[in-house]
């Protein structure tokens, strides 16, 4: 399952959902040519996609394959979110596919945040135990930062929209100040707090 590319405009070969009344017939038309004329909540059609086969004996041939394309209307944008899939319509309804894609996208954003904000892909060690320690530290940091974001959102006077990854970046840029305050409350010296901040990977390696 994937989002249909903006430049993709396949031909509709069949409608997979019946509509009452004077519904616009879609079969035989290019998908994007009819989108502006539709106001239905869902689109559920079969399309034919042309693609290039791998080279064989120095030549490259074209072939076609049929897929299911589902559209879920976004009323705010007055447009459709289009998804291409081979999942059966008897099992997965259009709303289900939209939710599956949303969840998958959330997972992708989570891993991107772990790599970019918590340096999950920059561990300079091959020791399994050190990797585990750093991984747990990253996950714990993620949980704490997300909880703080929830608290800030709840306390905000208006409907605050703060993307999680941007919040993580902002938090990391001020983390040393937070650690100093925490160190003071726990009677740690400023030097010790700074050492903990700058030498986390090294300390993890020494712990094992």
C-alpha cells in the first residue's frame, strides 16, 4: 500500500463500489480527469497501470498491471487522499486503508525522529550491551519529551500545534539548562551535570 504519486494518472477499468442515484460513471476514464467532478466521500476503483519490465536481450518492454485505488475525501483541502493497494475490498474498506496509512506514516516519523534527534543511527560502538544501553536511553528520552509535550499542549490557552519532531529539537537545544536545574535540586555540582551531558555514550561504554 502506498500513496498514489502526483504524476500518476491511471485509467479506471472498474468501479468497486456502487453509488445510488445519478452517480458519475468512472469506468474508462483517467482518474485525475474526474476528481474535480466528484464530491462522494470515498472512491474505490480498479485501475490499469503501465510499467517498464526489466531489460531482456537488450530490449525493454512495457506491460500493464491492475491495482485497487482508494480515495478518501479531505473536506478541508477539498481534495482526495489517494492510495494504491492490492488489499481486498471485502476485508479493507476505504476508511480502514486511510487509517492503516496514517499509522504507518506515524511509525516512519517516529523512526526518523529517533535517528535525527536521538542519534539512533550514530552509535560509535559494536558492543551489543552498549548499543542496548544507548537504545534504552533514546527511548526513555523520547517518552519523557512526549509526556512534556502533552503537558504543554494541555496547559496552552489556545489549540497549540507543535510537531513532535520540532518539539524534540527545541527540547534538546535547552536540555543542558534543564539538567542544570535538575542537578541543583539533587545537589549535583554543575561540573558533574555537564559531564553527564557530554559523555553519555562514553559512560555507557564504561558501564559494561
